[in-house]
């Protein structure tokens, strides 16, 4: 079990969605939609996060669609305690960087307006 998976912007978006309700189980396509990530790329990311111990997964009980027609079972994922504790600082750091960039751009924009 590796302790720190690669933190791409897509991985951070997945973690952000999952941190909204850390105890909730999510299925891949639902996460893909919420995090605005292509469905073909989310599953390798989920596998890396699970291998690192940040997520746990299970197969759902035999599922029913919105009608009475059975549908295939889905793989469900949720943050582990370790994943929740590790993900929060990652997202906080990116928020600090974004805030610093935003402040510098606003200051630079104000300076440009004075020069114009």
C-alpha cells in the first residue's frame, strides 16, 4: 500500500466530491458526472486511490434501476479514514495556492489599470 497517490487536478476533483460526504458510498459513473471527469479515466484513478488505501470499495447488492428492471451491480467507493485525513490537506494546499494566485492577479490588474 503506497501512501500518496499522484495528485492530478482530476484526482483532486474526485476527492473534493467524496469529501462533501466522506461516509457516503459512490459509484464510478456518478463520481465521473459530479467531478466532470471522463468516464474512461475515472476508474484508473479510483484504483490508484484504493491501492494507496485512500478508498475502500465493495459491490452493491443486486441493484434495481428506477423501474423494476434489474441492472448490473455497481462497484461502490468511499473514503477510508486515512483517505479523508490525507485528502483534506491536499485540497487545502491547492486552495491556498489558488488564493495566492488570485490575489496576485488582482493586484497586478489594479496596477495595470493605474498605468492605463
